[in-house]
C-alpha cells in the first residue's frame, strides 16, 4: 500500500478513487459468489479492506511530507492493481475453503487475528473492523428444488 500511496503522491493523484473501488467491489463479490460465498457479506468485507488500504495510504502520505524517499514505486495500473485483484480472489478462496470445511471464524480469534496483522500504518481499530467483517462472511444458502 505504501507503493500505491507513493505512486499517487508522485503523480498528484487523490488516494480515494471511487470508480476503482466500485470495480474492486464488483470483481471481488462476483468471484466470491462463483465459489459459493454470500455476495453481500463479501462486499462488506471488501469495503473494510478498502477502508484499511486508504487509512494506510493517508498515514504514509502524511509521513512523506517530512520524510522524502527516492524509492521508485511499482506501477499502479499495470502491476499493483492486477496484483490486488489476484490477492482478493485468493483471500476469497481461502475463506470459502475454511467455511466449507467447517472452520468458521469466531469472535475468540480476534486477538490472534490482530496480533498476526503486522502491517505498518494499520491501526487496531482498522484491524477490528476487518475482523468484524471477516466473521460475518457466510456461505450461500444451499438451493433446494
Ligand atoms: O487501486 C487503488 O488506487 C488503491 O488505492 C486500492 C484501493 C483498494 O483497496 O482496492 C483502495 C483505495 C482506493 O479508493 C481504490 C482502491
């Protein structure tokens, strides 16, 4: 996410890109539905992920004002965005696997989840929001004929 923020700062782009968010949410909830996950609950999870991504970028971008860097960020459109879509689809696959194999996420895993997320610029409240959206993800109900 720091590369995303740096790319945007270098190119005078806003951090929030609503058109892109809509593309990400549609792509991720459609790919989730194909593997049996409930679309609306996955949407809410991706909205939480996008919020976390923006929070990281805003904090990092604030730091850039006093700490300049010569680091060259990866290209947002050709490299980072396709990788983020791929990552989202992998996350969906793992979640579907856990839910289909009777390993639902439960509230008592919150501390472990928060401790496992070692990500610079991600706050505890961002992590809690992600966790709350994660444990709400459901499988689609099985259709009866
Ligand atoms: O693609 C970007 O520009 C990102 O910053 C990533 C992302 C996302 O999480 O998918 C986050 C914030 C933007 O508003 C749009 C998308």
